[in-house]
């Protein structure tokens, strides 16, 4: 069953975060992840507002978790530390059948 990687981000250092995004894109793609939302328009209805919202679909929850723990993603994540406040959750999609 596929899974969604959902990040809510407030960028505090655009240059460093841009480097993270560039490197993370490759790591995510290497684990079968495909972006379905990346920035763009949104409406905050509840909770903390963070201007950057990112959603990627992975073939499975396990693929998404493996991506997060991969050396390539952890290297990219080093650029996000101190450059953003983030919440990240991975959720399994429901089976449409």
C-alpha cells in the first residue's frame, strides 16, 4: 500500500534549505518517491501555519521510512537543520477498494 510523506515547513534560511531541497529530491526519487505537492497555494484551517507544505507519495510506508534513514537523505537533512522548523509525518494511504 502506498504512503504519503507530509512535511509542514517554516524556512528560516532559504539558501541552506534550498540545498537541502536539491539533495533531498534525489534521495526521495531513489526510493520511489514522487512529489504530489511542493509549496504552492494552500489554506490553513487548523493548527500551526507553516508556509511550505510538501507531500510525496512512496510505493510503501517502508520505502518512505527507508528513504528518511538513508545516507543520502540524512546528508541532505543536515542542510535543513537550523534552516527550518519542520513537522514530518509518513502515513499509509487507504486502499481505494
